[in-house]
C-alpha cells in the first residue's frame, strides 16, 4: 500500500471508529494528507472558523484563489483559516501535487493550507466531504464550492462557485461566525 493510500485508509478508519462509537462528528475529527507531505489535521484548528474550498487550477473560477488568499490574510487574526482542497473531480486540476503547489504559490502567493489532490464528490469522496454530504445532503457541484465550519466544528453553511470569497453572502456568513464565541 503506497503512503498516500495508507494515510487515507488510516483517516477513513479513524472516522469510522468515531461514528461507530456514536459520537457526533465535528470538523475537528478529520484530516487530509497535506500537499507538502505529512498530515493536515483539523483538530489543531478547534475554536477557529474554517472555510474549506475545493479548488482547481484550470477552471474559470481559478481567479478565486486571490480572494481566498485575501480572506485568509485579512481575517486570520480574527480566527479564520482557509483550507484549499485541490480536486480533479471536475477534470480541471493537475494530477501532480507538486505542480498544484507550485502553481498556487507562484501564481497566487497562496500561503493557506492545501491538501493533496483529493476526491470531493461521490463514493470516492474523502471522509470530510462524505461527512458534509451526510450532514447536509450537499456535495460540491463544481470547483470552488465552499464549506464554512463554525468555531464549534459544526457546518455553518455551504456555498457554490458563484459565492465569491469577497462577496456579501459569503463575507456576511464568515463575519457572523467570527463574531460567535464557543
């Protein structure tokens, strides 16, 4: 079993154990393989607001990387962390993590956390997106769909590609969550 496959198996097994124990899942129960290697565990973000976006390098919405980076930079001090999940589910992303990472850093100066290229839809979806689908009957319909996670780890909202990072709808929802205390 290759290392990325092994890591995803371990993440899925841990998620299944939490569900089997009857505990209510929260975003903090999930992790992804990180694009630079290792694990991007959501547990250390407990108490922060997360905006998790499935991304792609060759999409008409790729310009949203700029807005996501601006949100991350401007609101990180208030408690927001943006997390990008590159995905090939809509056939608009490179298969190679190194290529994706280089593209994001050189074209958009991205410094928010990125996962490895991951499935976000269907039966192959990584455990985080499977949880969102189970909780909200929602999955990304296209690239740059967003999941807003409240400080308590629950899903605060889901947003489509047209919901711009700097737009009123998403911005208002983020600000409302940042104003809430756990």
